[in-house]
């Protein structure tokens, strides 16, 4: 007998060891996510992938698939909750799209488009967080960081380094750089590292490249986050290159 | 039948008038629109105060006391209030000054700025007092509809106005708008 789960009425097969997210993506079913990237250890912190499993809310990226699970994913209620989560991510940081180099390539922005988020509902925090422009080629703007932890995991698991970490708790949580000075210039980060390139928002940017592709011709100007999310995976070549 | 026309007021608060320019990008379609609407208070008419209106289009966020006064006049007079563009919705580019103290901004421009002669921070009583931070419209009044974009396109304006003119609720579908 095959291992199967049911997502929104559709029966799909899963392999042992897969999470609900793994099984869904393999079956080309999109579950919204920001802090998950296939190939990295799931972290379950953004909560966009919250699904309903037998009346209980669980993170699809961290919950193992088990035979017979009945899961609701693309429902009005869950998408409304996801919109609220996205609105909170917007107002807690500094997400002024017209002034951000990442616009059009930003997953947070694309998630808002996908969910039909027209406004931010809550009053913005306008936080003041430290910018690290010390590195000649890489910029870190913490005011845009959504604490997804992708750069932390990419650095450790794929790049074989340990450049980033999240420090502090609650509203004081912030991204730190593991170097003697705490600055990027004194870390061993490279432009080609996955950690440099995986940021879903405009927190980690490669300098002097942001406008090589004009606004209007960028990733999410051409494709939806659903289309992109169903294609994403860390290639075996990337993994191998960094071994 | 001018009495049956839908009355629209528009204003630009802490914005760049880009939304108004984009509104005018309707070009010849404005002629057809004007068969159904008339403009009240607006930079397009130079009428200085709102009469009771059906729709108010507000561009820009709130950066000073006068912005709040104008916004309240719009809310009091407009049945439907639309926040148009990024600045009206979340403060937008002017809100980038929120990274700094207001005094720092004023000193940078009027005291320490390049080429400044006779440095002094303007304090004429006719100047509206600046707010500590630039804020979105929804921090002060109830907003009925949000039209994102920097600026929203002429098509975005036409679509929302067409829906409202037909007496329908305005619906902006997912993946049909941009924040930039």
C-alpha cells in the first residue's frame, strides 16, 4: 500500500521522511511559504505554511507526512490568516517597496500580491535597525530582515561557513554576523555564497547590481510566487560546488 | 444632467503628485469619464475646499499638521475615501525620514546642507508644523479602499472608478497590482 495524504481533497503520494510541504511541492501543490527552501532544514518560523490538519493548525514545512492525513491548505480562512501574518511582517520592518532595490524580486512583496494584500492594516513600526555597509560587495540592511533564518541555514548547511545567526528574542530579535567586529567585511562571506543570494527580501543585497534588471522586468513581474515556489530547489551542483 | 454626476475630490498630501500625473494618463478616456463625473476640490480644478462628494482620492501620507486637517476635511465630506498610491497606504518614500529624528533632518537640510547660506531652520508661523513621523492615512481616518502602486496605473484608476460608478464594491484581484 502506498503512503498517501489528502490536501484539499486531492490524494497525493509521499515518501517516508517527507514533510507535508515536501510532499505537496513534489505533487505541484503550492503551500505559501517564506522561510522554507527545499534542500535546507525546515525551520517553521514564518508560519505562512500553516495548514489545518484534523482541526489543528500546523506548519506544513516541519510536520512529517503520515498516511491518511486530511489537510486543508487553500481555504479562505487560512489565506486570511496568512494575509494577517504578511501584514505583520510588513509593518514590523521597513518595507517601502518603491525605495527598495529588491522590488520585483522580493518574496514578501510577491506573497502580498498572491494573497491580495492591498494594505498593511496595522500601524507601521518604522523600526531603526543597524545597516552594515562594511563589505565592499554585500550590503546588510537589517530594517528589511524578516528573520526567516534562510541565510543562517544556507551559510551553515550549503556554504560550509557560519556567517549569520539570529540573536535576541521577540521584538528584539535581530540578525548578527559572526565575525570579530560583528561586521560583514570581517566575515568569510562571498558574493557567490548561497547565504548572500537566498534572502527573500532586501536585507542582504549584492552591491552595484540592483538595477541591472529594470523594474517591470523582474522575477515577480513575470511570474507569480506560486510558479516560482513550485520550481525552487537547491541544485545538486550547488550542493556539490560548496562541498 | 450635470446634477446626477458623481462628484470626486482629489488631493496630494505628503506625495509627489505622481499619482495625479498617472490619473491624467487616462488621456482621451478622461473625456468619457467626465460624462459621468465632476471634480470638486482638487489640484485639477484649484477649488480650495470640499463640498460633499461621492469619492475622495487622497495621494500621499501625512507629514504635517495641515495634511491631517485636509485629510479630515476629505473624510468628513467624502462618502468613499480611497488611499491612492504607496505613500497614502504606508507612508512611502517620505516615510524614509522616519529613520532619523526630525531635528536631524531639519539640521541636515537647513543648517549643514551643501551650499546653505544664512543657516536657520524655518519657523514662520504660516508653515504647517511637521509631524514627528510620516504616517499612513489609516492611522488617522477610516479608509474605504486602497489602491496600491507607485503610482497606480491609469488602468487601475479607471477600473476602480468604473466599479464604483456602477454602484458596485470595488474589487482589486490578487496578482493584479504592484507596490512599485
